[in-house]
C-alpha cells in the first residue's frame, strides 16, 4: 500500500484454478478459500466494523487499523486489494515483521507503540482486506517485493484479485490443507466533497489599509484574496488615522465578492463635535409667523442660546446613523457644519449652512463606488 491500505473490487469469476479437488476456490466474497475445513480459524476486521458484516466508509487521509483473531498460534499475512486492481502487502512490512498472533487473542495492526500506521489513500472505491493465517511461516518472495528502498509496503506482482488468489494458492500448496485458512473484510474509500471557496476584493482610497476577515488578518487592501471558505463573515478594514470600518460580507463559492471602502479625505481620525447640553422641551405657543413656526417644528424647541444650524445638523446626522451610516468626519465651517458618513460602498456628505434672513440650508449628497 502507499503508506495506507486502499481497497478491493469484488470478484465475480467462479474459478481460475485447475479442477483438481485439492485446489483452493475463489468466490465473490473471498479471495482464496481452503477447500477443506481446517481446525485453524482466522477473522479480520477494520476498526469501523467489528462485526465483519458491513462495508464502512473511510475518507482519504483517515487513519485505519486492522485486527485479526485466531484460535491457534498462527502467522497472519495481510493484503489489500485496491479498486484499480493493484495489491499491497501490508503485513509483514518493512517496519514490522512480527506477524505471529497468539491463540484466542486479537491483535491489531498497527498496535500501540508500533513505528508505523495505516492511512487510507486513493483511489476511491470498494476495498478488500485479505487475512491469510498459517501454522507455519510462508515464503512470499515469489509474489511480492519492495520496489524501492523507501517503500514501507511490498507490492504484490499480481495485478488483480484473481491473480492474487492464484499466486497465494501456489504459496500454500506445499503445506497441509489443515494448516492454513483465510478471511476477508470490506471497506470503501469515499470521495471527499470539495469545500466551496470564493474570493474577496477589498478596495480603499487610502494607503496602508489592512483587512481582517472573521477575526483573522488577511493583509493589505486593494487586493483579491482567493480560496476563502464560502459563507457570511464579519470584516473590518483598518487604516492609520481613520476610524475602523466594519460590516459583513457574503463569500460565494466560485465567485468574487467586492467590498469598496472610501475613508474620509482627511488623514486624521474624526473628532466628535461637542453636543449641546439638553434642555427641557418647551411647547411652542406659535409666533404668528407661518414660516418661523414651521422652522420651529422642524428644529424642535430650541433654547435661545442654541444654534439652529447645529440643531439641524445633529438631527440629520442622527437620522442617517439610524439608517446604518457611520460618521467618519465632522467639522465646523465658517457658515455652519459639515460631516461625512459611510455605509458599505456609499458615502454621504451633509452640509448645513446659515443663510440670510434667519434661514438654514441642509444639503445631503451621496456617492456610491462600483467596481467592474
């Protein structure tokens, strides 16, 4: 085996041997069967099926162990027939030549403390493990060999299950029929479903930004990151001198998700403007001037010392924050206030100016960046 046992194609041929009565027979369930009923018995099991009646599935790379039980002291030889027809001799191997199993005991290969392990490898498909027990040691030099000095498992010259049965029948022919017996066990190497992966592009308008996806730092911005597991994850984009931008992104298998973050043009972190001290609301009694009453309702009852432009600005900022926008910058101007808020790839600039005739102008402009 290739540092792992793999598996077997069920044999459908009735026999490939001569019609001599002493010749072993081949069946669909076994590889080689003693035509007599010897007083020696052996059973072989994989660790996922202690009954020997099932066909458990293993994934490529998964560890597997094989156990055998005999009723008399016997030498046990293990072979694995792979789905592609190749055969591996998995015991004895270059790391362990100890294959004597004591009577009425179960021995597991590899055993605890052994310097080797069996790991399932391809190809995908049905596998069969053959255990051949003999009261005397068998010489397998005629049927198996190590291809290189690095091989841990010998490769059987026979290329098919039928070929293995024929080769083993020659090996056991010189010894009495009541001194050897065999058993088989099945398992399947299952295909591993590929993990769906996608890509994420994060673009920014500033230098030295970094991207953190699901708590793990990916690297710089303006880069496409590939082989990301599909799903919805939190993302954080950080840039020196700017407030972190956080959102969630959905990565789709076989597709690229684009995220564009536009930080405020100033290179310093936004400084929150001081908010006015709240004053108890005053129910307006009306001024008699329809325009002034309308402005009073729009801005709310304002203490005489409060700036109407500031009140209008704060209310507009709060309204946009309620829609999911994040304030990135807030500054005072000679005529009022200006702020920049972002949400995803959209940025909104709010400008509030004091006009003539006790008027307040509120202007909102939105910019959305798309990548194609």
